[in-house]
C-alpha cells in the first residue's frame, strides 16, 4: 500500500471513525492547504480539518467507513472514493437530529510531502446527506 493510501486510510479509520483529532497534526503538514469547500464556518488548514471532523462526528456519532476504494496513484498523489454511513443524532448545519441513517460518499485527492498530507482536493456529498435527513426534497 502506498504511503499516500496509508495516510488516507488512517485519516478515515482513526480520525473520522474513531475521533482521534490529535492525529490530524501528525498526518498533515503545518502548511496544509484544503482546496475543498467545506462546511459553513469551516476555517482553513488543520483547524478546518478538526472543525469538519468535529461537526460530522457530532452529527453522526456512529459514523463508520463502509468502503475505501483507491482509484489513482501517481507520484505523491493519491485519489480514492470513500463511502461512509451514520445515524443523524446531532445537529448538522442548523438541522436538528432526525434519527435517520445516511450513506454518503467522498472523493479525495491528496498530495503528500515529507510523509504528511500537504494538500487536499475533494468533494463530500453534502446534498445527498441533506436529502437523506429530509432537509431537502428529492428532485
């Protein structure tokens, strides 16, 4: 498994699933740049990653990684597709808990430098989450 893939798997399993926020500083460079438009109010850099994880774990305290599928590895870049599940038990973007179970995906590309993630590009299916918890009508 590539160094980049190991970092992605550790992030999803140990940070997202297990809630080890201290690991974010170990996995990301001090100058980490996140190119993903995250959640409302999400700050840049490492603090933004912590904000994202805290928000998602608060909204979905039983969040689990269903699958991680590598899709591309080139040099110091790794891309993957991740499917997560969880039960909406906490507020999310002003939406009170619904108790509904969701399944949503993320696509990530990371650039690794000196053994740490230096940059991240990605998408999280926030619209899919909102539809599943009933915050948006299905089109």
